[in-house]
C-alpha cells in the first residue's frame, strides 16, 4: 500500500461490496427478489449485484496499481454508482422502486469524499438520470420490467418523479 490516504477509498469499495451483499441476502427472503417478478434474471437485482461486485474488483485494482489521483478515482466511482442505481431502480418497479433512496445515500457519500461541489454535481447527475429513465418508462420508450402494474395515471407518476427529484437535489445542496 502506498499510504494511509488510500484508506477512505478502500472503505468506500468495501462498503459498496457490503451493500451489494446485503441486497443479495435480502433477495433470498423477498419473493422474486432476484428475478424482478417476471421470471427473468435480467430484470431483477442479481445482475446489478454482479455488476457492482465486478466493478468493485476493478476499483480495487485501479486503486492499487493506477497512478490516477484519488479524487478522480472517487469521482468515477460515484458516477458509475449513479448509473448502477438507475439500473436498479428501473429493474425494481421503476417509479415506485424502494431503491430510489440509494441516490440520497450516494450523494451523501459523494459529499463526504468529494466535498460540496462534488455532492452538488452528483445530485444533478442523479436527478438527471432518474428523471430521464423514469420519463422513458412512463412514456414507454424503454420496456417496463413487468413486476407490477404501472404506478397509475401519467400525472401521478410525473408527480412522484418530481417529488423524488426535489429530494435528490435538496440532499445535494445540503451535503
């Protein structure tokens, strides 16, 4: 190891693996947790957990062997986390997904690792990804995962998306 400056990023990588492991274990107890309810593993949490695990191995290798600055490595990790969370939200009921709160967790950690500007950028990126993916779901531009019926009328879905966007952006301002 090249120094104690690397310890926070190691904790971030291990924490991400811990969260993926927790989701994997919860998938054992939640009916249809890995398959997303339609019998296809592509629509459940399992592929997201596998992606997080593989990315964590890549992050660990980069941290150990790369000359890339620690702040840049953390920024890339958080950017990819935003995409992974968006994938997880899509795979688990879209607008009504319980995993939408993970955006707030990621923004909070981005604030701790990257400072206020990083948290604000992360919140804008998360809100943009969330809004784009949910609007694409609402207007049938991307396939719905099929686990439940759609959230109801389009107006209600847009209100939910707007409320979640406000929450995501406020967390970015406060972090």
